[in-house]
C-alpha cells in the first residue's frame, strides 16, 4: 500500500489518525481525539465538553425508518456519548444536508424528531445550517460544562475493577438482520426488536447518576458494539478483561433460536445499542448499583495483559475479537 489508496483500505480509524496528527492539540485541550467527547479547559476546574456525530442516510438509516425517527436517532447517538462521560448537554446545533427530492412533509418529520429528542434529554437546539446534499445528512453538535475531575474517560480502568453494562445486547442487531436480510419473523418478536432500531434511547440519566456516584473508573458508549467497546476501554487504559457473562435480550434470544444465529456472537459484535460499558472500582460496586437503581449488570473483571479480552466459557478463555462497525470498510472492523 502506498499510502494513497482508497478509503476502504484506510478505514475510519486511519482517517482519524491522519486528522489527529495534522490537527494536534492546544494547551487548552483537556480531552482530544480518542474518547467519546472532546473538551477544552475553562479556567482551573471546569471544561467545555463538545460532541458531534453525523447520521448519513445511505449508511445509518435502515429500511422502514421515517424521517422523524432518523432525526431522533441522530440526536440519541450524540447524547449517548455525553452520557458515557457523565455530562448533561446544555445546548446543541444541527446541520442538515438535504436531497432536493425531499418533500415538505419530510422536512416536518425531521423537525419533529429533532424537537422530540431534544425535549426528551432536556436541552435546546439553538441553530445550525442547511445545505443541498445528494444523501440525507444530519449532523448534531452538543455542548456541556463539567468539572474537569469528574469526567469519566476511557482511560481510568485498573486491574481488579468490575466490568459492567447498563443493559442486555442483541436486539438491534437481530432487528437489522430481519430488516436487511428480509427474514420472516413471528409477530411476537416485532415490538421489542424494532423499538431498538426505530426508537433507540440514550442512557443519560443513568450516566449522570453513575458519574456522580464516584464509583466509575472508565466508561464508553456501546454504539459500535460490545466487543469493540471492551477493546477500546482496554486500549485506552492499557489493561485486559475477562468476561464471564454476556447479557442477551430475551427478544434476541428468541430471534436466534428461530433463525439459527449464535446469540453470543450477535450480542458481542452488533452495534447501535446505546448502553454504557463501564468499569467500577471494586470497593464501590454497591454504591454504583444503588446509583443505577439495579440497572447495572456486572459481566467481568479488569485483568493484566494489554488489550487481551477473553470470554470465560466451559472453563476455557475464548478470545473476544476486536470487531465492530467501521465506516469506509465493511460491517466489521
């Protein structure tokens, strides 16, 4: 490879590495490339927290999703990353790239979805930009303020910490398989599976409570998949993990039984499930559980061994691969 090849060879991570190298950091940078958010210093104790994420029609809008639902999803994707850091958004901007063949009804749907999601998570969208585009593009930018010592980054996990998640996995991936591969499905599966796709929810309240408890050592949003999120925490914290249990939703288990999928594979290597993946200080696990009102599921332990992530099954350690969604390449990294 000469370094001048197509983006499918470079991949999203390669693009980010180029940008990071070219743009660098400034003395005011508190959190730069490589975490869920960015932050700049505001005096000695506070930081301005910034997050932007983009939804593109051809890659991020599955069959059957309405404009209202697409706009909702675009906001949720951004809020989820703020939730992982324990930061409440105080305002947002929206930039829209709109194909010329959209209708007035489509625009109304987009506006309704943006409004509903912003109200749901308690902040105003105060402006932005619109432009003509060949593909639907919804770019959200969120802003928040936090104490610099209270941000929960990816890099704080320590050996002995408890690995935990805020929900069960697999529903979104199962629903996307049903939609994209046109699987026939019994009606009993439709509601819990397709709500995960068409009306995802960010765990903002839970993220704020967990961060305020002081029990977390690291945190990440799981939208790129559970396996990828575990590896990202390990990479940033220079640790490994041993996972003893992968929580799988009941709807995903039923889908896998019906269509002969491996439910563990589905739960590990799917994506767009906006749970939080965290590590908890071992002496604070009870306070974390209280803060989460019982919605925090312990699934493993932080270990030595740089970026080695294994699943303990039948008295054997099976490697959890570093796989997930990556733009420009394919469905897996």
